[in-house]
């Protein structure tokens, strides 16, 4: 699991090593950093909005997470919305125009993958000097939230490259299992553009 992850040297880069990759883009104009659920676990995120007499459904309703004691500012979804209590907004989409985040999240409910690595791209270095937080929530007790310090993957070239590679291939089992109950939280800096690649096997 996340506590076992250590930086290692690999001869084949992540993009070349994994056939399956899903990428999403986050753009925010928020005035403060925001906690975003990249994977919302089993919580229901369906919401309904009515604007100008038109009712639409979306999948970034955070109320179920808040009710469970999990603070988030937003949940990734193929949508744009305004943050509560902030004049800034957020835009989230799959990096490839023919793909959808909703399809990815639905797919991993039925098929099990291992995440062999991730890449976080951003011109704002705050995006990859923080930590990811993993949790396996359940309805029985308060599951531990495990932080993954991104600084342990630091390379001297990352400031020039505008990205950080999180290589999980030498973890026991080759990475961490992408299960339907996994909660993955990331703090996105204020007014930032971030692209996140998941490398799956």
C-alpha cells in the first residue's frame, strides 16, 4: 500500500512501461488551494442542478463525503463548477477529448487494475511538493488516511521538466491496487493547471 512506496531507479520510463494510461486535466482559478477527490471511493456523487430552467445531472456532489467526515472542495467530473465560498471555479476533463472521467470511474468498479505509477504535470511546483492521501473508507469504522509525500520522488530535473514521476513499480506487488473503495485526495494549488496521468496494468 502507500506506506511501502519508495523511490527507485528504473531503466524504462513510465509511459513506455504501461500500455494503459488515463489522463485528466484540472484547471482552477480559485484563490486558495483546494482538496480534490481524484477517486471518490464508493460514495454517491450524483447531483442535480437547474440553471435557466434547464436541469442537468452531474457527478461532483460532495455531500456524501462531507457527511462521512471527509472534507473535500470538489470531486473530479467531466464538468465546470464554482467552488463554495470562493469566486474561482474549476474545470475538469479527460486529457483526450474522446474519453470521459465518468467512464473511467465506472470501468474501475468492475475491473481491477494495479497503478504502477503516476505523473503529475504542472508549471506550478506546489502541485508536486505536497502529498497525496489514500484511504479505504468503510461504513464500520474510521479507516486510516495514509499520506504519500511526493517529495520522496524528487529528482533534480523536475523543476525544469514541469512534472514529477511517481514510480511504484518496485513496491511489493508492483504498485497499489485500484479498487472501487479507494479514496484518493490531492491538494491542487490556487490558480493552477494540473494534468495527472495514471499508468495501469
